[in-house]
């Protein structure tokens, strides 16, 4: 059992940056694989980035070179640093946790990239 709370979303101009945070509680955070997903209105939820319990990361092609996922197991936190933001990045971003084939989700945080 794990609870996830995202924060850090907001309105940013194209080319700007945001850092999303996900705070986990209720379980042993270090045992979970973590990820970020996003969902734009009328579209399917899509994978943005993942990071394993050992720190190995993976990214969607659309964000490679612009986004960085990281985790701090001592603080039970996972982050998504988003640089060079584009209007196409506008979506609700969700934090995810996975262990033993069970998935957990946060409530999401809105990211809007617009001039």
C-alpha cells in the first residue's frame, strides 16, 4: 500500500521549465519502481518516464533530452524535471508506483504550456 501526492504543476511559457514532485507514503518506497504518466484532454494516458528501485531510468521519445526523472529514497520522493517545455506537453501529470505487478496512482497535477 502506498499513497502518492503530486505537486509542482502550473502555467509556464514555451521553452520554460517546471519541476514536478511526488511524495510517497504508506509503504517502503525504495522497493517500488516509479514513473510519471500524462494525459491530455481527449487523449490516452501515456508514459513519460520511469525509474526503477535501483535508479535505472527510461523515457518516452517525445521527452528524451528535455525531461529528467530522479528519486530520493531517503525522502520518499520522485521528481520530474521538465525543461524546454512545449505546448504539446500540456497535460495532467500522474505519479505512479509499481511493485509485485500492482500499480498505484496519485491524483495528478496540471501542467499547462502556453504563451
